[in-house]
């Protein structure tokens, strides 16, 4: 199982939100410095989300994300505000390894086809849900899609990699939605778990149910989990 230490970006800093609430922020310091520390501790990949970009609807930290890629050499999956083909082109041009798009993939079929044509298997869809309903606009609005409906539809369009976040657990240190993740598994599809991973037992359970990857954020940033220990379990 691939581990993706997570850095959510706001004003150039690493930040974590509780349940996606922009009014409940905790800052952890300079994002590039933290990314370099993850590399030193053994990470081979990193998960970067431009929270300012997600809220604005356009990327605001592309240069920082590109710097993290260049300075660390890590496998970088990144997203936040990826809502047009120009942004996908910019991410591809910056050498980003995986580009995460949100519910624009469900809202604009022609755009999704353009994105897939440009980025190919580098394109992945982040499905962020609350009570089983996919959320949009940086977690600020509910869509009309259930998780299962959305995933089935997007697999049919050619998407092969998904990241699922249970918003109610994100930043809350309460464990991942193991049952929900287990239901979402599909043959030939890469599924990455995100949100609520707090303990070594959480990581072990995700590996046990066959997750391809796990995103761990706050628990690594505040020191309650040691990256080297998590990597051993993965």
C-alpha cells in the first residue's frame, strides 16, 4: 500500500481543516520544509491540495506545488481548483505525477474527455463525501450523486484512479470509513483512502481490506504518528 503524507496548502503554509470547514484551521508551518522532512523520513510520494485554489475555483499554489516536486523528487499527486483544461495543462507541464479533479468530472462530460485525452492515466478523481453524498466546490456544496453512482459513472468514462475522503472524518482523528471504502473497491481500479487515518491500526486495517494507497495528514503533522512507523506498516 502506497502512503501519501498530506499537505493542504493555504497561504503557502501546511494547514488542516476540521471536516473541511475553512473557519476551523490549524497551521503547521512552511509547506516546502515539511515536504522535505517527509522525504528525509522515507516518503516516496506526497499528496498536495491547494485549499485556496479549491475555494477560488482556480489554482493559487501551482508554483509552490511545482517547487515541491522539483526540490523533493517525490511522486506528487495534487489538486484543488482543477476545473479547466488550462489548469490540467499547467499541472502536466509542471511534471506533476497525478492530477486530482473533483466534481467537475461529473458536471462537464466534454471537459472530462478533454482532460483524459491530455493527462491520460495521470488524471484521478477525488470523491469527497458527507453521509454518502458527493460534495462540490471545495466541500462547500452537496451534489446529487451518491458515491457508488459517481464512481460507476466515472469508471465508464475511463477513470482508473479514485481518492475517497469522508469529510466528516477528515481532520477529526477518528479513523477512516473502512466499511465505505470496502464497498467502493472495484476490479482494475486504484482506490486511495483519505480522511481520519489516526493510528497504526487504521493504516493496517486499510492495507488489510486491500486499499492501494492511504493519505495521512494531521496525524503526521502533529506528531501523533511517526512517518517511519507508518511506512513500515504500508
